[in-house]
C-alpha cells in the first residue's frame, strides 16, 4: 500500500512500520474496518500498533487497565496435596493393548 506524506514532510523518509502505525491509529480512530483489514494482511500485520488495534477490534475497554491489581494470595490451596497427586497421576502412561494383571476379580 503506497503512503503519501503531507507536502511539508515530502523530503522525509519514514520507516514503513512508523507509517503503518500511523495508519492503524487513524483507522482505529475512524472506526475504518476495511482499512484495518487491509493493514492486517500486510507483512508484519499491525506491527507495534497492534496494542491499539486489537483492543478496538475485540471491543475491549482498556481504560481500567491502569488500575493496580489486588495482591495475589500466597496461601496454599486447601487441597494442594490432592491436586499434586491428581496431576502426577494424569501423566502416567499405561500400556496400550495389554490387559492389566488384576487376577480373577477383573477377568471373571
């Protein structure tokens, strides 16, 4: 996509990523979905301006992100031991195609 600078800046050459960022911010401000779609398909997508584009595309209000998060509790979960046992057991691999040796109880 060819980009033109205003006449007073014609002698300047800006990296494509800066121009793309400017285009992305302008498209977000104008709610121009077609331009955002076109810019997203270029090499590198939205580039560094993705932090402005994606919240807009996903309809996310980022105004509350400046609010500090509450502290995370460092207390262990009441069932921490059982969770550990269950997690360890989930990684056990059993042989495929072999019957378990459990005697007459399993096999009648």
